[in-house]
């Protein structure tokens, strides 16, 4: 028995999996912001009691959390010091000297996580070849560390120039701190991000040190509470690249958890793509706070090393703190069920990015929220059942939703409540479709060649219209769509990624030195796999290299051959780089050499294989629950129709439906629009054919 737990901005989702039978049991509870572990324990207790399973029967718990991201955004981390090469104390503020908005005369740049008074320089120098030019002195280490300790720091980041080539000086500082100040957390850049570019490396190391104390305490507390419940199994943590790490790995390197939750959704997309023989998918995840879109190509999500946290302007590229860690490449916007609708200074209707979250929540939650949200509008339009939200555990207040919309939107605009609600619904759909379209086109892809997999609590409600706007041919709503990210945790592989920067033209590489380096990285990965409880014989190895044309300032990730490399490997490496470059930019450049900047080795165990089957009580139920008034956009105005409402749990493989229709389950609701046909496949997924829908819309 395995349990996946995903803490989101509004809800905490749980999925219990019986690996022998493939049976799935789902749970959902409101996220508790003061202590997220309270929501975990509450949701876990309710789910296990409902299923009749004790904590001692669980073998594995896989957890994804927003703790690290929230700590950075809200500046709730530990008081942190930075030790760096003398003369580089201000690199966090100098950055790349780029302005994310060149026309903003009052531009606000992100504040460094480490204040200037706690950034100390040490006289040392290692050159780009890794040769020691100026040795480090222990007396100076002691002086600087003692100053920081007296200042009250809980954590120290250490980042020296060129330590990614030779980490001897960083390790000397780390050993001194552990020996003389064992209560102080320490993060070394050679362990956090051993890559070229001192600004990004310093930023990542400082961020890791900033969040390490609270992450360490949170995970230790969570593990302790799970043990008190009777759990005796293994805890794995989802990291931003879609892989799983151990609790020990997460406590040492918490920065890897920045995009933990969204990674689960992308890995669920990989799983369903393989299950349904759909190699190319658009994974669309809309929850209570944000909407995320990720491309799955040939059963793999794209990985990027360009990521920013705590943006001054939310979703504005360049306004955040850079972190060069492996992250699943996705687009995220402030469009969720809790996104607040409002009228701006120009009298225009806008939606998000501000969210009501779970506290106070949408007006219809009855928890103190008074401003209209996307969920309130969906309720007024008839898309949601006020008596069946979360399976009836959380009734919704329809009148409160109508009051909020009328007061803040309909009355100021001089329109009906239904027209205002439909306006919000359409705007948020357009916002999500536009963001997804740009994300897909920037990668040289065409959305018409992809199917869309929609999930998240609000995803299936909006997916039909978003898919139509993107012109995708097929929409898939998986079983348990409302908690699919938590399921993604359970089907992700345990893995370790080792990174080494070594800037060198391909034709000048010392192949013996390279093979020794790759062997060392593979061995580190193997040791991690063994610590996680797996046999190294089952481990898989994948190599990547960040490559560029000589003279360029940015790289692309290219898959590298396994085995021993030599001069004979050069043509194959050139071919792989050229193909990847052409796919990204539509062309290649002849007569220019290529060089490798960073080598990456991923050692992983195979992903779990299963055929999901939701277990649910269906006695006395019928597929057709009845009819209710639902509003659809026709001839530029919302039109009320009596729409059939189906119980998803009673739909059988092979069943066909004609839109418009509403399909309800406990964790989410699926809307099938007009002129569309839907069927239930062998895995009980809802598949909606949009080609016929597009044809009929064009004809009408």
C-alpha cells in the first residue's frame, strides 16, 4: 500500500494505492497554512479509516510540498549568512544587471535573501582550471564564521569562485562549521549547484541555506507524527525534476523541492500517456490557486535549468531570484478556482492572479470570503453541484456566490449575474489558453498535434473550452482527476542527478578524464539508489550535456550516449546537438564548433507499473443523476439549458455521451460542451472528441 500526498495552495490531495490490485482511493481536505502537517494527518486519518487500512499497512508515503516555495515568497526562512570570495560579497545584488521592465522608472528588484551585513568575504582564490592561487587560512575562516554566529545566523551559505572545479576551500569552511558550530546549518555550492556562473550558483546556495532549517524541522516533525500514528515504512519526497528523493536528501538539499507539487502533475501526464499510448500530451493542471501547462513529448516532460522563485511581479520573467536546478519546464499563471475577479481602474473585468486560497476562500465556501472567484462563477453557471462538492462533505452557498458577483461585478457593469459569471469564466479560459499557446509555440510545437490531459480540482470544469481554444483534437479526463498530481507521485521513479561543469570544446576534450568524471558521477548516483533501498542492478543511467555553439551565452540540454566515450563518439554527439538545436530554433549553424558546458548523469530506478482502478461504493446509484440548469455561451450571450448530469462512478467502459453534459465525481466535475461526443475508455478515463465539435462549430 502506497500513499501520495500533495499539498496545494487550497487543498491537500491524497491518493491511496494498492499495488497488487491497482485499486485507488482518493481523499481531499483543505490545506492548513499554519502547519501543513495538520492537514496531512487529518486527510490521512479520514482516508485510511474510510478504506479500513491501518498506518502500519502502508509501505511507502510519497510527499510533495509547497513549503519551500512559500517560505521564499513570504520571506519566512531562517536568518542566513553568506561566505564568499573576498570582493564578491555583492554578487547577489549586482546579478546580471538586467531590467525585467526597461520602461519602469520605479522598478523594484528582488531583495537578496541574505542582508549585506551578513555577507562576508574570505581571502582565497582558485582559478578556472581548479588550481589554488591563494590558499585559504583557517584563522580567517574562524573569524568570519564567529562573526556570523554572533550575529545570530541559523544557517550559512558558502560559495567561492570556481569551487565547481575544485571544492577544497568550500569543504574546509564546511568542516570548520560542523566541527565548531554543529548547531548551524551549512550549504556548500559545490554540493547544491556545482555549475559555472557565480551569480546563479550563489543565489541557489543562499536560497538552500535560507529554507534548510524550516524544511529540516518540518520533515522531521512530519516523520515523527507519522511514526506516532504507527507508520513504519519509507517516506519519499518529490523534487522539481519529477523524480523522488529520500527524506535525508530533501533535508540536505531542500531547494530541489521548489516545484515539487507541479512536478507530480507532469509525471502523471507521463504515466497516462504510456497507459493510453499517447506519446505527446499537453498536461493541463488547474487547481485552486494556479493553472499549469506542461508538454509531454515522446512520453517525457521537458526539463529546464532556468527557474526563478519569489518574483517581484508574479509570472514576470526576470523579476525573481534565479535558481539553476533541474525543473520540469511548465508555464504557470494565476488562474485557479480561487482566483479573484474584479473591475480594474479602466472599468475592465479582470481575473487573478490574486487568489482567495482556502483562507478565507471563495464566497461560496462560507469561510469569510466575500469577493467573487472563479469557483463562485462556476457555481452560478450550474457547472458545480452545491450539494455534492467534495462528495457532499463541503456544501457550497449558492446565494453567497450570487451576492458576491452581483455586488462586485454585475451591478458596477450593469449586467446580470449570469452574464458577469460567464464573463469571468470566458476570461480565465482565454488567459489559460493564451499562456499555454505561447508556451507551446515557443518550443516550436503545434498544439493540434497533441491530446490534452486535464486534471486538478478545477481543470475538468474549464478544460473543454481551453482545449477548443487551443484546437487540440482530443481531451482526456483521467480517473480521479481532482487528485491526479498526488497519483503522479506514486508513479514517479526514485532518482539522483549528479552535475559537473566543465567548459570545453568537443574536439579538445580529454576523453580519459571525461570517462573518469562520468564514472564518478554514476557511482554517486548508484550509492544514492542503494541508500534509498533499491538494488543497483535495477538502476538506469541517462546522460545529458548542456551544449552550445562556441561563443554563445546559453546552452540547450542534449541527450548523450552511454558507455565509454572517445573521439569516435564526436559525430554522434554533433548529430544529437544539431537535431536538438534545430528542433528548438528551426535551424542549425554550419562551420561553428560546439562545446559542452555542464555534464549531467541521472541514475534512477524504473517507474512503478500499474493499471489504476478506482475503488468506490456504487450501490443504489445510477449513471444518470438527473437534469439541472446549466449556462452555455451561445450567440454571444449565456443561454440556460436543461443539461443531463451523470455519476462518473456508474459510467462503464464503452459508454458514449453527447454534449452538453455534466459528469460529477467527488474530487472534480467534467463539463462536456455542445456538439461534442465523449466515451469511457477501458481504463475508465473520459475521452472527448473535439474534431467533431470544431467541425460543427464552424458549420454553425
